[in-house]
């Protein structure tokens, strides 16, 4: 295959653009915000579990408080009834003794229940603080998620614009490359290989392999418009004054 040296030189610009496009697309697929959002999601799940556990503790203590408070209310009513009977003065000696014994036991039970209620209230204060803390953590995570999502949208939009610009520039370059030469280049790219590379310092710019003296001699002897390929990777070897051959292959 033959192509003018200047047309072959266009392949280097095309290869640079394709490398830039690949890098931009790779960055777009691996935005740092994505990793941060994934880590934040793990934190959010843990925070949700902490809040749920704290809420269960708060609810349990509330139910226990209401139970004890109800018991105290019942004891107070019971005590009032007993006191009314005691104040009536119509009780016999045995009934009076039994009533006084009952009131003593009732007072003891009430004191124990009040002490238990105070302990419950202290626990409620602690669990309430824990619930507040868990909710504050979740609120902070929500705020951070909003910030990261906005940052991700901005970063993605910037890279998408970059890819669009690079693709536009690529279209302009491909318009300057002959169809047959471009077809070879594109076929290599479809195979996941670099389409073209600069021959410099006896190395292929596509695969970085050093060419042996025999191959270099053959390339040097080839006409300027002859399209030469790397024997190692198949890429089109573009020759310029940087190639270090005995004579420059392209006038730049």
C-alpha cells in the first residue's frame, strides 16, 4: 500500500486523538465521585442500622416508662382508697391492721417503682441522645451525597464535552486520510490494537518494541510513500525526521 508521507503523518495525530478519547472515556467510567458515593452508601447503611437500633431502644424504654407510670397511677388510686377507708374510722382492729399492712407494702412497691422509673428516665436520656446522634450522622451523609452527586454531574459533563470535542477533531483528521489507509488503521483499532506509531530511536511507537537491524534496513530502503508495518504489533510505522533513519522519510 502507498500513501503520501504527509497523509501517513496524519495517522499520528489520529492515534493521539484516539488515545485522548480512550483516556477521557476511561476517566468517565471511573469517576472518583463514584467510588466516594459507593463508600458513602456503605456508611449510610451502617448509619441507618444504628438509627434503627437506637429507635428500637427508645421505643422499648417508652413502653416500659408508660407501663411503670400506669402502675404508679394505679398504686396512687389504691392508696387513696385505702386512706379513705382508714380515715372513715369504721374499721375493726383486724381490718385496720390488714389495711395498714397493705398500705406499708403499697408504699414500698411505689418507692421501688419510682426508683425504677427514674432509672428508665436516665436510660431514655442516653438512648435519646444516641438517636439524635444517629439522625445527625444520616443528615450529614445526605448532605455529603448531594455534594458528591453535584460534583459528579459537573465532572461527567466536563469529560463528555471533552469527548465530544475530541470526536469532532477526529472526524476532521479522518477526512484528510485516504480511505484505504484509514481502513487499515481502523481495523487494527477494532482488534484492540494501536493503529499507528512513530518510528523513533529504532522503536515502534505503538508497541515500544525495538526493531532489529534487518527490519530497520528494509524500512530505510522503502520508498517514502510506502506504508510499512511493525512486524511485532502490526501497527503502521510512520517515518519522520525523528525516526533516525539514514535519510528523512517525511518533509515536515
